[in-house]
């Protein structure tokens, strides 16, 4: 049991580290672009479906947040939100890229096209696209475009001479992470593309932490990524990995999972309704271990949307339930099709 705990913690730390660094890069690119990409959602329905699905398919919750924010101001349709939420995997997309790097791009592509179709069908069936709570005018303060000089060349020396605790902690942590990966203490035991990717991504994150101004570092990296996302990702990852080992290895329920796939499919889709990044990891780890087929994992991916729907839950519970029911139906249909087809 002690070895199992050590192994699970090590894997959880590596996965959480990679997820956190990818979030740092995404935050950096989002602010650097000043949110210009969000403007592309405004336009024809086809354009909305395409861009909403694409933004949903990009790792993280930023694209999903943008779509919900625009929907709350009646600038995109309900179908565009459905397309984005089916396409998105939230923070789990980073974990998928870590655990199943070969299959993850295929999953993202499938979800993107499923989202496109579901978005079109949704707008065809539901002609009234306005928000149920009429009169909504307030803004979501979610990664709104802001002016940020992400590389203040003249202030770099001053920033390090008067280094803030958050910059020092993040910089030291990234240096230790690079050392652990290069030395083989964490990650693959030999040099391969996974280890190279970890080193490159960590190096980019270290550059960002070393150069961004204090405001960006505190508000976007420390208060958002470190304080909010990192604890959640670690706890959910550790919990999912540990639970998977108990279910498959200790309780030996692998055969039961294989023999009761319809029940597992229903549970996976129902769990996907939870607007939280993490529960989906249970089914991801079960798929990685070969305890459930691809169809159940894909159905779970269709229904779950990480934190993407939290703003919608705050804005309109009726529209939240409507979108979740649509996604649940799509996930169950796709899972059943896979069950019948044997994949």
C-alpha cells in the first residue's frame, strides 16, 4: 500500500505539473492576444458553430467561458454553446495529453465534429435562442481583454532585484521540476518525446514566470492557476488514480466493468453532468488501464465540460439544465452506438 501511495503521488505530481504549466502558457497567450480571438465568434451560425467547437476543443476552459459569456449577451446561439460544451474537455484535456498523447488528438477531433452536428440540430429544434432570464446585461469577469505588456524589457532586472514571493516560489518550483524530469526522478525513465516535451514546456513556463510583470504574475498565474486550478487538479488526479488502482487491482472489479458496460456507460454520462473538472478522470484512468472501452470514455467526454458550464449555472439554471440534457442525450446515443458496434 505504501508503494502504491508513493507511485500514485508521483504520477499525480507529474500530471499536475504539466497541466499547470500548460495553463500558464494558455493564460500568457490569451492575454498576449488581448482576447482578439473571442471576437471571431460573432457572425453567421455556421461560423459560430465552427469557432465555438474549435474553442471548446482547445485545452482548458477559456474557450468555453468565452462562448458562455457571449451567449449571456445574446451574441451566439444556444447551439453554439452546445457545440462548445461537447467539444471541450476542460482541464482534463491536459491530463489526456499526458496519459494518452496518441489518442487525445483523435478524441478532440471527434468531439469537435460531434459538437458541430449537435449544435446545428439544437438550433433546428429550439428556435428561441434568447436567454431565459431576460434583461441580462452584466459582464462575466472571465479573461476579459486587457492591456498587458507581457515582456517589460526595461523592468526585468528590477523585477528580480525586488522579487515577489510568488515569482520566487514559482521560479524555484519550475527549476526543481526540470531537474526532476532531466534526472529521471519524475516522468519517463529514459529520454523520449514525452521527456523532451516536459522539459520544453517547463522551460517556456519558466521564461513566462521570469519575464511577466508582477500584475500578470499575481492575478493570472498565482491567484488563478496556482491557487484555484493546481489544488483541484492534484486532488482529482490523485483520487482518480488511487481509486482506479483499488477498483482494478485490489478489488479486482475489472471483469465486472467489462461485463456491465451499459451500467458503466450510464454512470459515466451521469457523472459528466457535474460542472467540475475532475470526475471525468476516473473514466479516463479506467480507459487507460483497459477496464472500459473507448466508446464509454468518449461518451463521458461528450457529456462532461470541466468548469465550462459554471458561468451558465450562475446565469440561468434553466439553460444550464437544457444544455446538459442535450449533451447527456448525445453522449448516451454515441456510447450506445459504440457498445452495439463493439468499440
